[in-house]
C-alpha cells in the first residue's frame, strides 16, 4: 500500500479532525472494567482501533460499530469478559496493548501478556508500568518473554513515577479504580488524553481527581457500570494539518479541535510566520510562502510534543534559514532524516539534535514510512515537493490518521492510495 502525491498544490477549505488515537485506545482498554456496555462517540476508524477491538473480542467482549447521532460510534459490551491472556500476535502489532494489564488485573485478578510491539522509534521500557502495579500489590514475574501479574485484590498506595509516562499513568489509573483504598499517582503525566480517560472512568462510576496535574487521586470503588463517552479530538492530527497548511502556503479551517491543547505547537508556528486565528472548537490557519526557521525541543506535555517533531522537521527543510530540532523523548526518532535527504533536504544529525538548513524546494522521490509520525511527515514533504512522491509503508500512517488521503484531497491535494 502506498500514496502517490503530485506536489505544489495549495490547500484550501475546511477539514474535521477525528477522535484522538491516543485517547481512544486507553478508553477502549478501560471498558474491560465495566459490567455494562459502553458507547464511544467519535471513535476513529484506525488500524490500531481495529487491533484493540480484536484484543477485546479475544477477551470475551462484544465490539461493533453502530450509528449514533448521525455518526459512527464504537460499542463495547465487556460483560462476558473472562479471558486473562492477550494473544501474542495482537500484542506485537500495537504497543498500546500494554494498557490492558491494569484493567484486566483489576477486574479478574490476573493477567498474562507478552512484551508489546509498536513503532520502532527507540526504547520505551515498561518498567514504570510494572513498578506501578507492584506498588498496588501485584505480584509480577517475567519469564520467556511473557509478563505474569496476579493480585487477589489490588490495594491503594502512593505511586511515584520516575518520569511522567503517559502509558504508566493511565495503566495505574485503570488498575487503581477497583482497588481497595486510595491511590495517589505523583509526577503523573499531564497530557489531555489523561483527562479524557479520567472523564470516561468517572462516567462509569469511578472516583478520580487531578488529571492534568502533578498528582492524581483515585478512590477505589466496588464496581463500574457502562457509560457513553465522546472521545476528545486528536491534537496531533490537528497539528499535522496546521503544519501542512504552513508548509504549502494554504489557508484552511480545522474543525472539531481544542486549540489550548496545542499551545506549544501554535507558538512555534507563529514563530514560523504562520497566521493562526483561534476560535472555540476550530482554528483558521494561513501560511504565506516559505516559513521562517524555528528551533524546536521536544518535552513532556505541556511542552512541544514529540509526535509533532517529524512534521516540524519538514517545515524546517523548506524554511528560509537554519533550524535546530532536538529530540529528548525517543532516541531513534530521526529515521525520517534519510528519506527527507533523498528529497533534497539538507540535514545533519548530532546525537539527539538535527541541524536543518532550509532549501527553496524539495524534489519528489520514492520514500518509505517506517513509523506513524514520520509517515505523516513524508506525506507533508510530498505535498510541498516538485514532481511526484511515492510514500510506501502507508499501513503505519493508517495506525493514527483516519482517511488521511481523503481529507487532504478535499482540501485540494493531489494524493491517491494504490
């Protein structure tokens, strides 16, 4: 599967952002904790969502798409869940499957999984997840590539995370909602997706406070019911469309977004010379010619998101000057550099930094996406390049962008899937 792109087309019009991949996956995992069906509005139709749906079905849940309010919604009925092991082949397809440890352990008292897969963007150890669950009273053994965890009933404790890991924060949250007593997670991640998970858990009857702050307090309850929940808009998809408009000099309106979730991205785009008008639930973005150079350093939220680093590197490739991109989260997140250089980019890497000297125009080439966000960046580069760009490895992009080529085409891009 690949994208064929004819570049140098100005983008105009409006586009609606889908529900967030990074919000819907932990929410889907949290449905394991419920005794009744759950309805997830604005759930995106993504490859990762399909994999998580298969995992839930394997555990005994019923998962299906339904019509709700004129849109598709995902219905999960977890009432019959009884299986405590996630199949290897599904674990290897998606790193977010690690989210299931906490809820399965909390509901059924034991869980067995293999080490998760996902994008190859550097080591992402799960030790914070395991230490958090151990702090709640779980006994954990690792043998032959499998992780076994058991607990008659988890008990509330204070859990201090060495790093504000999003996944570990969410896993401990989900495990703690059915634990006996009060759990406090310190140095918790502050991402908007943490707040989205808190809202869903509380909708099912949990007692969680503090998401978005340094400390999250969870008071354990006996059981959880089902809930209806609207998945929050995808801030990374929003940022990708913003950066694309800036790159090609387009003028687009982005609907179903939350501008305050993108303060760091918006600030950097304005440094690039992009005009951005913020409204409630939407953004108007206007690019004007080649962007100005900008230095970027990725940091945990509310800092600049690592998931937007590849897209900003493409902006830097076409900027009127030299930019420095520093990646502090994932050590192997410069795999797009070689592909961008095939398109005429001038990039020199030094450790975790990349020095990017902007060129007047990139040239179309055959390139390969090796992970989700570098795939989006290569699509952006193709839209800005002279001639034809062929991006292979589209299945990586399908993990996190719903119908990307159709949304870009409706804005005027010449892009097709084949």
